[in-house]
């Protein structure tokens, strides 16, 4: 049970993902990817694996929402 709770607490929300990448609901996917690439590369140079991980998880979260939207489904 604790492992389930621990995993659930690590799931990034859409709001958190948007805050990390500095985007809104109306931001086009291409702009989200530009922000992702910039933030990911900047943190690669400074060696911040933690920040890189947060940026990557934010992109994954928004990517799953974007793909679900393209398919006309809600993310599961």
C-alpha cells in the first residue's frame, strides 16, 4: 500500500508540468517543445540532473495529454 501511495505522489499534474515549462493551456505544441529543449539543454550544461528530470517529466505529462487530444480521447 505504501508503494502505491509513494508512486501516486510522484505523478506530475498537468498544472505542475505547465508551471515547470512556463506554458499555458493555449500554448502550441511546437512552443512547448522549444521551451522543453531550451530548459533541458540549459540544465544539461550546469549538470542539474534533478532539474533535467523535472523538465523531462513535465514534457512527458504534457505529451501524453497532447497525444490523447489528437486521438480524441482522454488520458488514462
